């Protein structure tokens, strides 16, 4: 796997959280709750906050791919510092409240989007993205599906591919998506956008397309979600659904970014003209 940057330590913790239990989970939750404090305090402080021993903190750090707590703490501190530069101050929470000023609202959303883009740079598999572009460029028919919050990036990708002359159809409803998938063959491609990776409709859409011999691609924020079972190529964006509306909305930046890179790679392979505005 080839990526463009080092992975975000906080995203590593978020991804590992469902698999953790006991003291390790408590340590992880403290780091996510206040990365600023976790990044500037000692291993003893973090262990005491989680009611555990320093050795537990060390084991968690190593399990995340770091040589030990010092390396993990440095990565968290660096991450927290970068988020501050993006407008993410320690006194601004993840949600927008009715009393927040316009500046606070802007800083919260900008901080989330900044992190989503960095997560995409850290996690996107450029090799898989290139394979997806090859398949789309050579396809005789491309069917794209995305609904609700996943529709905007799916629509954007569809419109841009149409501009390149790619025979593409965009669907939102389950029935239309199934019909579209059934029209594909071995020269066709099915692309779905599913941030949370848990859509039964997306799973059905990809299954139908696969049954007709088409290449199946999913753009998702959950690399091991149910929708990936039916996908030949899983394009992981680095940002899942999030716990709040602001996180979900801002995370769309990673979906749009991956879709834009995919479109550009297809354009390169088709040697497309850019005389018209994109």
C-alpha cells in the first residue's frame, strides 16, 4: 500500500477503539477526549486518569504501531498542534452550540475538514485508486450509487466522469440502483459511496453488479464494513461517519477529495481535454 503521509494517531485510536476493552479502552477514550492533555502529560498521568498501570499505556502505544509511549505522545501532541493551527482550539468542542459565534462555527468545521483531508492523505491506497481509474476509463458502462449524505460526492463524481465522455449513470433509490446494476456486464463498473460502510442497499447494489461480472468499487470511511464484502476495490477515505453531525458533514471533504483524485486519474488515462471548466 502506498500512501502520501503518516497516519493520524487519533484516527488510529478511533479505528482501534471497537477492538479494545478494559484499561486499554479507557486509555484510548481519554486520549480521544482530550488529545491536548494526553500529548503534553506523562505516562504516569495518563495511566492514573485511566485507573491503570503505565505498562498498559505502553502496550496500547505499541499495538498502534509506535515504539513506545514517548513516540505515541509526540505524535498526539503534533496532531493536536496541527489541529490548533487549523482553527481547532482546546476550548471548542466537536459540536456547534446555539451560543457559538460565527467564528467558532467556522473554526470547528474548518478543523474537522482539515483533519479529514489529512486522514485521506494518510490512508488512501494510491495503488487501488489507480486500479479503479483504469477500470473506469476502460468501462463501457459505469453505474454510481449514493444516497442521503453520500449522494453529494457520488453526484460530483458522476458529473465529472460524464464530462470526460464516460458512459455513466447515477442512482439514489434502491430499485433504480438494482436495475442499473443488472445492466452491467464484464466491461462495466459499479461505484458506490458509503461513508459508514453499513448500507444494505449498497451491499445489494454491489452484489447485483458482481453477479453480472462487473468490477465493483466502494468509496468508504470504514475499510472493513459490510459493504466491502461485495467490493473488488475498497477505496478507504480515512474518515468514518463520526459521532456528531459536524464530524459527519466535515468528513465529506475526504469523500470529495478521493472522488476528485479518482476523476483526475481517469482523465489522465483518457487523455482528456480540459478546455471546458471542470
